[in-house]
């Protein structure tokens, strides 16, 4: 690693002042620290959010679950509020990486990083969540811009994410065996405004699939999902899977998610 200074603020406002001076935020460190070890990132100042207690924790607020940005994956997976209200989200968190990653990784860090194969962005987009920052609130449909790119502005810090409680939801992930990231992950939610289908791992950023949403709004069955043709033209192809195979996985994982939701009382 390169030399850097280390700051540990106790509040969001103090953290914001430090990043205004050129600091780089550290949440769970699951992406930043490996990139620093490989010398792909060279921040001169690290601003550690682990001491900012005000942006951690889980609570139910009306018909929504609000999760602080510094909440660990393992805490989301184990939360009784999440398991009762949005079991698909708890299940997603329970299968991120391995136990060590789940013990350190955070919701806010994952969403801010917007890795093309990360799991949480599909839940945020699939549930129509709201990203709350130290400056404003951003709808999920406006938040994810592109590969490793979001609507966050310079100096903006995610403080929490508000997840509306759906009628039902499920996440199905086909894992890349070595990294445990999603080769393709599909989050399906039945919400008050209709079905939402969000896909991760298949393109340069998480995205919704209008064709699958339209079909499932007409008939919420695996057969309806299977009848939708998935266009591979804009999907990723690499050493792990071709674009055509990812298109096939989108269909299969959507069918499985629907089947799981129909089997849930």
C-alpha cells in the first residue's frame, strides 16, 4: 500500500468535512482495501465511518424498513424485522460472499460502490427503495447510473436506505464460484405499484427488465416469465459466461424467484 493519513470521525457531519478536504470514505473496506493492496487506488486520506454510530442499525418505520448505511450484511441477514417484513432481503444478505465478508461489509458501502455484480443494488432497485444521504433522498430508479457510478455527488454520504415492504419478494443468485459475486442475480418484488424485476451481474450496472415486469404483471407465473425473450445484445460476455448464457440465466432465475414467491404463504 501507499502511505496515507487515517481519520476516524464520530459523526456524519465531521466525516463530510473530512471528505471535503480530499478524504476517501472507508465503510466495510471490502472493495477499497483490496484495490489499495493492488495499488489500483491511492487515497492520501482515509475517512473511516466505523465510528459513526448514527448511520448504523435497523428499524421499521410505518410500511418500510430503514437500514443504516453502516449496517453489516450479517446484521441485515439476522434481523427479525427484515426476516419478517422482507425475507427476500434477509436471504440476499445471508448469501453475500463468505462469513468474513458478511461480518465486515456494509449496506451503504456496497450500494455506493455499485459493483456490476453486487447483490444489494438489485434489492434497492427491485424494491423501489429510497437512498437517504446527508443532503437529500434519491429514488432507486435515479440512483444507479453506470458501472461503479451512482447519482452521489462529491462529498455526499449515504446515511440509510428506506425499503418499502412489498407484498412478496425473492432473490435468486447464480454465483460465480470463486468470487461468490452474482454471475446473474434476479430480484423480483410484488409491490403496491406492480411487479419489479431487477437484474445484477449481467450488464455494466444493475437494471430493471420491462419485458419481464410486463409479463408478470399480466400473469404472475413461471410460465409467463419463461415466455419472455431475453435480449443478449447489451449483456456482458467474459471468461465466466457468454452474453447468451447470461440471458438464459436471467430467464431461469426469474422463473425460480416467482416459483419461490408463489410457494411462500
